[in-house]
């Protein structure tokens, strides 16, 4: 069953349960950290941005996260022509909410700063301004500022679901695709430009009370099809998705809801070809990986194994009205992540 939420409501009730689970085109649920019925180390808050330039062959990702035990900030530079990536990350012990993440995906700023990395995500009207300084990046230094232009009329993917084993554990998430990107990143003496005519950014905004061990699959892409903004968000495996999936196409700013999408990959070799299929036949794509952004963390009780794979999608998708769109080497990513947090 796919339950659509169409009006504002509180996210959690007095007992810490989601008031009504489902999906939405707008961030209708109101999040308040103080209403979560869980110890501090189970509360997770994060903002993640990916900005890609398919024509120029490069991209960048930014992360600020409070995982309870650990605060994390990261920047990753992607070179699709060279098939390489370089990441710089830094951690802070026991942030416990002190990073002051906004309670809304539509307002507020978040920042992280230490000697290795300074990140700031500012929201000014319909613009999301991403600023970065990493003096030691590749021994050259990295600085940059990218503005993502968000159309307020544009749909996004929003979902609120819980876990079968603990209904107070919840996942509240908003994904925004197809935000036009403008700005530049400088690495050493080289300047890399992002142009709103061709380049797009996406946001993964999440708040939640997680269970300890989880494995999820997530994929996203934004770009142009016949000159029109097009993208998608797909995923599963994280929380009980009986009330809703997070699978959605975006075309000309409007959401087209999908049912179930399955990722077909080889866990022994994430750079081998992937396939994506759907139970309704509306998302049938081949995926040719270019970069496997792999990371592994092991702090005994806190562990993470992540494969975020960037590459090119080819195949057909079908909109709600039956319109078929053909994609040919459409840049995006898909990931397989296993966490004990």
C-alpha cells in the first residue's frame, strides 16, 4: 500500500510514534527532536548534497552528519573522466545534537568546522549555498561555493516510516532532485565551474531514530532529457516500507510515483554492470559504473561498509500518464550501505 500524505501534521505523537506513515510530495511532517522517545545515541541527523556536471565530467559531494556517537563532515571530489575520487573527512566525538541541525528542510543553516575542513550549508530564500574550505585536500587545498536554485513549486520525495521491531524507531527523509547548480570549486590552481544550464545538485535531508544494524540501497540522478529537467529517487531496505516506497520520478518539476524498484548488482565487484527493474515495469535501466566510492569504518561496535557507485544509466522509464522516456548514458549513482550505528 502506498499512503500519500497531503496536509501538514506533526511527525511524532506523545508516545514517540509516527502520527501517520507514508510518502508525500512536500515536507508536510513537522519534526521536533525533543519529541523523540530514544536515547541520544540512537538519534541521527544529516544533510548530504551531490552536485554533478555530466558534460564536464566531474562532481562533488558534501556531508554533515550527527550520528549520536560521532559527528561527521566530508567532501569528495569525483573525476569521471579519470575514474577517480578523492575524499577528505573529519569526525567529532559525541556531538549529541550540538551541531544544531535545523528541524525543517525548508529553512535554517548547518555548519561544521575544524582544522581540516569547514563546511556550511545556508538556505536563503530559494537558494541553497554550499561553501567549503579544505586546506590540506590533495596537498593543494580545496575551496568553493556552489549555489543550488530550488524551484518552490517543484515536487520532492518525502517519506516517514518506522521499523517493525521498534515502532518508535523512525526514518524521516526528504530528497530534492533537479536543483540547478551555479558556482565553482578550486583545487590548487585549477578552477572547476558548475553551470545552471547543464549541471544539477540533489539533497538528502534526514532525521531519525534508527535501529542498530541496517542495510539499504539508494539511487539518485538529475539532469536533462530533451532539454527538460528530469531525475529520480529510488531506494529500499531501510525501515518497514509497507506504508510507502521512496521510488519517484521527477519531470518538469512534477513527481511521478513508482511502486517497487529492485537493484541487481554483484557484491563481489561493484564496478560490474548493474540492472534496475520494477514490479510495474516503469523503471527498467542498465547501469554502467564508473567510480565505486568505497569506505569502511570499524570502531568495534560502530561499523560501516559503503559502496556509492557513480555511473551512467541507459534504458526506459514511464511517467504516470504512460509517457515513455528513453535515457542514454544518464549520469547518476546507486549505493549499497551496511551500517552498525
